[in-house]
């Protein structure tokens, strides 16, 4: 896994704009309490621009190369093998991580495992159909040489999330100068070739089966016809 392309792209004029947009988006997406645990898989180095690490004392950056803002808590580990307890994290952020992860689906399984039920996951990826990203990749030899990843379609990410029992709630696209967020029901015409990147926000659902208690069949009580008739006759004689 190499994310050199990502950091090199952030240094380009369009990359700087994307970074500003993603910073604003992440700042608005962190809606959990400051007492809850937020895990970011894949360090950026400028996490302090979208989260107050002193306020969110349980904010953790997990990165194989120990990247991340110096003021945040860090864990040096692989994304596809998280050294965390099951159902222990309230929110997970994956900023351009899956694109450069050779074990991306195993990483998604680990995300599902450590995330608490009703926990939130936010995934940021490049738009594979973006003309700007493709142009920058082909034009800048430095970026092309540093690309060791795989562009992932938005529909594939959504399919992965649904397979892992996540409910996708919101989709966001990052244009050149703004980002647009919509609910899943209205994203049919959300994406264009001009969108540089996209974000998917989902909630982990856990569906528990309610066991049904078997009903014990009881034999119906049958009355003897003769006894009923005799009782009726006795009552009339009285």
C-alpha cells in the first residue's frame, strides 16, 4: 500500500482545493460526542484542521507508517488487521485509504468488526471518472510514478457496505470549488465527470433475530354426551 500519489496530488493547485473541501466536509461529518471514540485509518498529517484533538481525547489515527497529526493518539498497525476490540469504536474515517490497500475488502471486514452497532463510517475516494484526476495523473510524471493504487467506483463501495449490513445514508461529491451532499434516495444524477472525489457515509446495522417460543398443543377437553344429558335431566327434575 502506497499513498504517495495522494500526498503529491494534495500539493497541486486542484489538490489543494480538494483538501480544503474535504477538510470542511469532515468537520461537518463528525457528529459524535467528544467522549466517544473516533478512529481514522490512514494518517494525513493535518487532522487538526477538521477535528480538535485536545477536545476529542479519544481520537486515534491508525497508520502503518505512523503518519498523522503529532497531537493525536496513534497506533502503528495494518488496516486489514486492526488491533482493537470488537464493537469498540463509535466512528471510523477512511480518507483515501481503500484505493491504496491491496487487502481492501478485508479492511472493510475489520471496520465492520470493530465498529459499534449504529456506529458511523465515512469513506473518501477519488472519482474514477474524474477528468481532472486522470489528466493530472497522465500529465504529471511524478504523480504517475507514485500511483500504486486502484480507482474504486462508488457503486462498488456501496455494494461492499450493504454486504456487511451497513445502511448507506449520504453520498457527497467534491467539485472544483464546492461539495454537494445528498441522501441516497436522490443520488441518481449526483455524479459528473468534473467531480474530483466522492464520500460515502453509512451506519452499521445489527439485525437480531427474535426466537419464537413453540406453542405447546393441548388436547381439547371432551365432554361425555351421556353425562351432560343426565345432568340436564336432573336439573329439570329439581
